[in-house]
C-alpha cells in the first residue's frame, strides 16, 4: 500500500520513530560503514557524500510511507520571504493547439493561473521582471521532483540550480523559476496529471516573451530531473508548431537538460541496467521512494501505457511503438551523473539527440555523480566543474 502512515496520529508516531532511529542508529552506522573506502559505492566518494546519499535515499523512503514531511510552497500561492520575488502568470490558452489540445480534453486538465519566482544574481540591480538589457540572457528554470514534489520557490533545494547558474554564467544575471502544478493521486486528491505542467510551462515561456520582453533566442530553457522532462516537452511542442502556426513563439536559444527523467516506461529497466546496478550509488530507488506513485499521478487518465509511446512523456523510451526524432531542436546541453539510476535512459536520449543535432548537442558526464547532483551543494567538485562547463557553453550560443 502507498502512504500507509499518512494519517495522524500514525504519521507523527512514525516520523518520530524515524527521526530517533536515523539520528541514533542509522547515521552512526552509515558513517562507520563508509570509513573503509572499498565499502563506499564509489571509491572517489568521501565519507560525507556516502552518508548524505544514504540519508536522501532514506528520507525519500520515509516520505513514500508518511506522505509529505515538510510542507513546501506550491502553485496556489506566492509564499513570501526575504528576497522572494514572486509574480503571478496568466494562463495561455491561445497557445494551445494540436495534440496538446486533444490531451487537455482527454484528461480534463485546463490552463491555470500560477506563480513564478525571479532569482537574481547576488548584488544585481535589475528590478523584478524588468525589461531585458541589451545582450542579456535569461534562464527559464523548471525544477525537478518527479512531478509530485518540490517547488520553484527560492527556499527549495532545487533553487540551488538557478542560483548556481546566475552565479557562474556572465550573460545570465537572473533566472525565472516556474511554480508549475504538481500531480497527485490516490490516496490523496487526484489532480493535475499530464499535460497540466506543460500548459504551465507554455504560459511561463509566453510570460518571458510577451510580458517581460525577452527575445526567444535570449531564453535558455533548463530543467533538472522531471523539470528536464518538462523542458524537453515544451521544446518539442514549440518545434512541432512554431513553423506552421505563427501565434506559437520561436525556440529558445538553448536547452539544458540536467539528469533528465526521460523514460517513464520500463524500457530501461532490467538486469545489468543502471536502474539496478547503480541503486547503491544513488538515492533514487526503482521501487521504493514513491516512483510508481509519481508515474501514476503524472500519467493520470492517459494510463501507464502512454509512457512507452508518447514522445512528449518519454523521449528515451525504447518501446517498439515509439517514433521520435529531434530535428529542429535548439542547441542542447545534457548532463548525466555516471553513478545515477537514470544513467542508461539519459545516454539513450543523448544518442538520439546527437543523431539529429550533431555538434549542436553537448554531453557532459560527471563520472561519479548522483542523480541531479547540481542540486546538492555538498556534491563538489562536480557541481562547480559542471557550472563552469555550462557557462562556457552558454558563451558559445
Ligand atoms: C525502505 O523502507 C522499508 C521499510 O522500512 C525497508 O524495508 C526498505 O529496505 C527500505 N528501502 C530502502 C531503499 O531504503
């Protein structure tokens, strides 16, 4: 059963038990077991990284039993705070056409008003939502969290990505992070399956162009994990429609996919795959940690089967029914961690994109990196090295 301890007072009792046993037993044990280097998942890892990865994995495992442990901001409100620059976005139903319209009707999802947050480089004097300066690029950021958790709010752990990019990339002084709608499913309220987040991503793109005034070519679209899935889907939508429909905006100047979740079908699972081999070196677990719930929630009325054959949902799916190409995509930068469970599907995506894009596709792999390692400030030196590589790549656009 999913989320067996979601109800009070069971939830409080379960979480108290987990806090105590984690502090008193698990963490000391993880430290002890990580002291001999051969026992660490990767020889290059520090004790600290080994323990942190165990901790994140355990935390996700607990959350998949208790439900949300921390209440995070969501699309229903702008959560205020120091240096929090939230804005409301209008929905963009006028940009919905073709298959997206069909999926919208099939799932009863409708466009919605949602917030987004501006994250500026430290010391920047640019005003919130100000018109672009000459030569200025903007990061349009879509956060990760399996489409079911986390937030675009600057207090969220995923905000380390836009913050890192505005800090490292000279031409990007600010990022806009979209608070797209998250999916949820039984035993919680069933809400916002695909294509809700895609409708939101389209509205965010339209906001940057039509309200703030950025030229599409000056927008760098980025997403980590599920945010990478969404960034790909938005790009695919623009690629497929902007030539034939002049109300659809042009493509962004670049696309950055960080540990993208790009196969929601089981086509990359099985013995010998990274989804089995790298369980010990990653915090994502194929069966524990809420992954199945996330797929059900996100796929909603389209059903789990849609994952294998829908190019917007699983661009890396190896299902025989999948027909896909990447012709017309903008220049793309893909990041993978060599120790992550999603490694194989990211390599499939990279190979497919390279086939159509040639040298317009740049691939960066951190040999011993975990899933979405740019989110974690303790994942050095890979985090800074990757930020520098992204900065170099943006300079060439
Ligand atoms: C998740 O928690 C369950 C129950 O406490 C345990 O049996 C299982 O081994 C854990 N899985 C992981 C990957 O930690």
